[in-house]
C-alpha cells in the first residue's frame, strides 16, 4: 500500500506537512475512514502510516473540494495517480484482509497458511504466544515447524544476542528455513574460538 505521505505527494499543490497533520490529527476523516490508516509493519521502529482505499478516497474527495491546505497560488488540479489508487481498490482490500488474518494468527494458529512461514517475525510471535520462550515444535497449516535458538554472549558476558531459526518440509517436499539471522554479538571475540582468550568467564 502507498504511504500517507506518498499519497499526499500525488496531490498537486498540497502542502504535505500541514495536510499530513490534518489527516492524522484533524477531523477530515470519519471514525470509520480513520480505521483505514494502517501501520506499514508490526515493527515498533517503523512509524510509517499507509493508506487504504476508503481513507484515500476521502482524502482525494477533500482535495477536489479544496479542503486540504494548499501552497500559495496553487489550485486543485488533476491527480491521476491518486485517482488510479482509489479506483484499483480490490488488491488493497485483499492486502488489508491478509494483514488482519496474519495478526489474528498469533492467537488462532488455525488461520496460519504455509505462505506465512517465510515471515520470521510472525512465526516468532506465534511460537512465543503458543509455547513460550525457547525452542519447540508446532503443527501449522498441517506442517510440522521446528524452532531452534542459539545465544551469543557479549564480550563482557553480561548480555546475550539470540538467533532463532524455523525449519519445515514444505507441501512440495522441499526442506526450508526462515530465520532472524545472526545478532551483532555473533561477531564478538567471545564467540570466536580463535579470539576468545583473556575474557572474564
């Protein structure tokens, strides 16, 4: 989906920061339309807001009605990219449905699909919710998925970075995996047999 900032950039003459604030904090959108603004991802570090088709249609209508803040001397003009985004709404609605299904998977594993397995963060959330911390196995979408974890100590030995990996044999018979990758601590001296001399135990 298009970010809200990116959608506003499709509207000629709009003052982007003021328009963004109006959409996010003002009364331009109804309560239902506001629900169509979504976080781009589940990460706490990703603060980007994306816009669904209903919110986009309301913003475009406000633009066409002259209700968005405009630059000096600017007038409402054609916004073909914004119009196309609003008209081609079904793929956006399907993406929103899949986002909601994946969020619901954490509490209801019957909703998990094999296509979700490559989303390491989703699998991690599901395993944590269902079996807690540590390694384990779950049957998801009729397929046994195993989780392994490996810890890497910091050089001081006071903290640990964790690598988690999920393994499964797909419905096509191919063994696959999805993982977090190595943490920063993996490159520390303590985790290298050739360099780990002289450190506190």
